């Protein structure tokens, strides 16, 4: 595959993977305005987020096996079409109840794009080439969850909250056109598997019993949860506690995003010289040490000068964790890449969904709660890799 074709595929598949983060985070700055505009309360409006997370999880579990059975292209186009229609319904919803239904449908469409994007990479690449391509995807997917709230805030300066869902509708329509003309079928008919309920259930049970897959998936999901915690709490901590202006906060936020993307590109260049497992362990260790340093700086009240360097390390470390963990998790499952991709995504968003409200529950008057939660997820990610994946790999090496 030529370099230009790889870059084109990376943009398309990265855009599909970004459906979830953009749909979750872009409208968060608009929640207060939506409460007023829809004449509802905060608790009811929070169901639009909960419904999306549930729809995203269920949608991935359904879309993965369907793509293993019917190929990647047809389910993908149907899913993106559903995303477009549901996003338009969100923009036009006259009530919170209809918005909740539209958000669930939007999640099903987003889930299809996310699952099939990862499965397509597994169809097209293997080994180091697959890890390098996932690193290339970090140019798009790494920025999406970090910049989405900023983009949502900018859209709000130009229009109402409905404009955010209008922007998502346009984004989906553009991706549908590009995918229809530029993304070929990657799963030949001979490699497809029937999507019978019993067979699908056995596939998922087999993946959950695979300690190696589960170790990589949990390490990835827990590290991603630390990022969710940062996204949820950083604006309160950096602006409310440390007094940054919105512009200064955007610079700090953008600096972390730049570090994450650069780490992903470095990973793609050195993965041939270093094993994926070594790079994954390096990323997990850096993220854990960074979050522990963040906790120490917050506890000792070292100010922004002590807080920002470990925060940068923690965010940037995902550039090593995400591509290597994803590649290693999918490597042994070429025949069920859709189902494996689905389970990988479900674990990420379930754990991340749990992480998001924890900062608010723990308190936002200090950086300590955010740092402590991030450090906890970092330690759990490292522990998951060490107890499930690393030991299994070491045992296999001894037996060989």
C-alpha cells in the first residue's frame, strides 16, 4: 500500500473512530443552555449522555459480529447513514424525551463506524505494520476526545446547542460520501462467519476467557479512563483552582493533545526496533509515574509549575499505549476481528463512562481528587497488563 493511500485510509478510518468521542464531548459545554431551551432538569438531560453510552456499548456488540458476517462495507454505510439521520433528529428535537431516543440511535451509528474502522485495520495489516497504522490513526483519534469540548464551545459562540448536532450531521454526511467512494471492502466473502446468536455469544465468551486479549483490552481501557478523568475534571481544576483563563486553559489542553499525537508518531517510527509489548509497558509505566507525580504535586501544593510537567507525561503516554494495546489485542483474532474490536471498544467506553463523573463526586475544589483518580486508573492499567498479559506471554515463551 502506497504512503498516500495509507494516509487517505488513516483520515477516513480515524474520522470513523472519532464518531464516539465527538458525539460524547462536543455537546457537554451546551448542557446548561439545553436545560433551559428544552425546559427540563439536569437529571433528565443527563440521560442523553447515559443513553448514548449504553447505545454505544450495545451498538458495538451488535455491529462487530454483523461486519464479520456481511463484510465491512455494507454495515458501515448503513451505520453512518443512521448516525446522520439521528444527528439531524437531535438538532431538531423539541423535547428532552425525543432527544434521548435520538441520542441512542446516534450511538448505534457511531458504534458501527468505530468498530468497523478497527476491524478494517486488522483486515488490511498484521504485526508491526498494523501497529504502525494504529499509530498513524493517533493523528486523528488522539485529538478527538481532547479537542471535542473545545470545538463544541467554539460552535456555541456562533450558534445554539442545536448547531452542535448540525455540525455532527454535516461531519457524518462528509464521511459517508468519502467512505462510499474511497473505502473498499476489506473482508473477502471466504473469510466471513455467520452471525448466529449462539455463535456470537460463544465468540464473546471465548474472548473474555482469553487472558491475553483481556489483559491488553483492560490495560487500554483503564489507561483511557485516566484520559476521561482528565477531560472531565481539567477545566474545573485548571480554571477554578489555579485561575487559568479560558485561553490559557486551551493552550494547556492543546499542549497535552500535541504530546499525545507526537508520542503516537514516535511509536510508529520505532515499533520495528522495539517490540510492541515493550513499548506498551513503557507507555503504561510513564502514564502511571506521571499520574503519581501529578498526585504528589497536587498534594504538596507545588502550583502549576509542579503540576503541568507530570500532566503532560500522563496525557502523552497514551500515544504509546493505545496503538500497541489495540494491535496486540486484535493480533490473534483475524477471523473474528469485528467481535474483538467491538469488545475492545465496549471496555474502553464502559470504564471511561464510569470515570467521567468520579471527579465531580470527589470534589472540584482541589486538584487532588482528579490526580488521585488518574493515578488509580494508571496503577490498575499497569496491574492488568502485569497479571494477565505479561505473565501469559512469559509462560508461552518458556513453553516454546
